[in-house]
C-alpha cells in the first residue's frame, strides 16, 4: 500500500493490512501505554468493524478505509461528533458532489451513505473512528455508495486528507476553542440534510419523537420541534417525506 502522502500528513500514523477493528485496536494500545495526541491507526480491512448502536461496519480489503485517531483530552469533548463530521465531509467533498451530513454522523453523497463515524470515550481522551467506502462492497445496501462511483480516489488521498483536516482542526481547537466551536456548528448546519426535514427519532432509552428538525445547538445536539422543543444528544434518525 502506498502511503506516501499520509505519512507526510502525520508523524504518528500506524498502518495495518487487517485488524478486527481499528477502534478496538486503538483502545487496546491505550490500555498498554499512554499514546500521544493524534496517534492514528489505519487499516485496509477490518474483520469486526464496529458501527453505531452495536451495529456491524463492513470493511472489505481493497474497498474500504478504516481510521481511528486518538484525541488526548480534547478541549471540546461534546463537539467531537461535529469536528469529525465536518472533517470527513470536507474530504469527501474533494472527491464527489452533493455531499451532506445526516445527523448525527453519517456522510452522504446524493443521499447515500459513503462514510460513518464512531466516537468512543477512552482513558485520557476520545477515539475518533472513521470508515469510508472507497469502492462499493459486496452486498452493500442500496442506501450505501462509494467514492469510486464519482472518479478515482486512492486510499492514500483520502487518508492523507482526513489526517490533514483532523490535524488542522485539532490545532485550532487548542488555540481558540470558542471560535472554532461556533464555526464548526455553522459549517455542520449548512451541510446537514437533516435540518428542515421532518424526522422520526428513536431515542436510545426507547421512545420516539416525530417532528421538524429545526437546528443544531451549540453542543451539536439536534433540535426537533414536535408539540414541544426537544434537544437530542443521541438518536437514530429517519428523514420523512416533508
Ligand atoms: C456507523 O455509521 O455506524 C459508524 C461506522 C464507523 C466505522 C469506523 S471504521 C474505523 C473505526 N473502527 C471501527 O470498528 N469502527 C470505526
């Protein structure tokens, strides 16, 4: 695997051809030793990729990019989903048109999912996991797509783009967290296809809300107006026909 650009983008990149899950492997490495900020683990395939809400994330060799990055004590822990989604959307936009973010953290191209994000709290920080479909995978649902449908995008191009974006955002977060928080929520909101949609939100503890998604608040929560105003920190969301 040629990782020339990615190795220039990060001094702390570790690559594996295959692993069960980059998030799990990064968590194991953190159990063994303290790791530096922005320690990054990328893999060309995962045998047990983890998705949100205990789902599986399929990462076949040659068609997916799996990346986990350790953020040591980030200044804006609650905004990490926003940071990650903005970074991933910026990179996907370099390779495809019509890119949007479905709250909380799916990256879509023309409404089909190309990338998923999974954040996990770890000792001393947060593990930020990003999966990107580089080429379409066997048995992928119709709701999924891959960057290869929109032209050539190499593993190294996408990985180096993600590492650069995350590095730059990390530096700005450390310098001026309040300013970057406002900018990121603005950029996320501008690109969020969930906003102004009628949504059905299934809440983690059970229960459901149907209403209009009207905004993203300062901590990245989705504002849904039904008979009353709700601010959702986590949920499974479906866009309904308006
Ligand atoms: C989702 O959409 O449900 C989230 C998918 C997150 C997948 C990435 S791939 C890299 C990292 N390692 C994992 O096991 N999961 C995340």
